[in-house]
C-alpha cells in the first residue's frame, strides 16, 4: 500500500520533551504520534457508533412504546457485573 505524509506538527518544547521522555525502547516520535492517531480515530469511531446505536434504540422504544425504568436497568447491569467479578476474581 502506498504511504502518505501528514502535515508537520509544531508543538511547545515541553510537550516534545514529555513525549520523548515516555518513548519505549525502539519507539520513535513518529511511531508514537501514529499510534496516538490510530487510537484516537478508533475511539472516535467507537463513540460515533455508540451514539448511533443509542439514537436508534430511542427511536425503537418510541415506536414500540416499551421503555425500561433506569433503576431496573441499573439493577440488571449491577447483577451482571457482580456475577462477572465473582467469576473472574473468585
């Protein structure tokens, strides 16, 4: 696949120093920036999908007239979380 370049990034000296201070062995500033970009893109895509699912759920609830009280939902989620913690942590 053909590669592309990104615009130069000007930052304050203290940000560059902080970035250099956390580089892992063999890691470059370029690879750190690329990783940060990939993670940010993934997070934003995931957030957009989450919002879209929530909006669709709201439309479906309005259409069906079936709603669930928040206390009921929280209790169900807490029950699932407690069960999972018990399985994982013993």
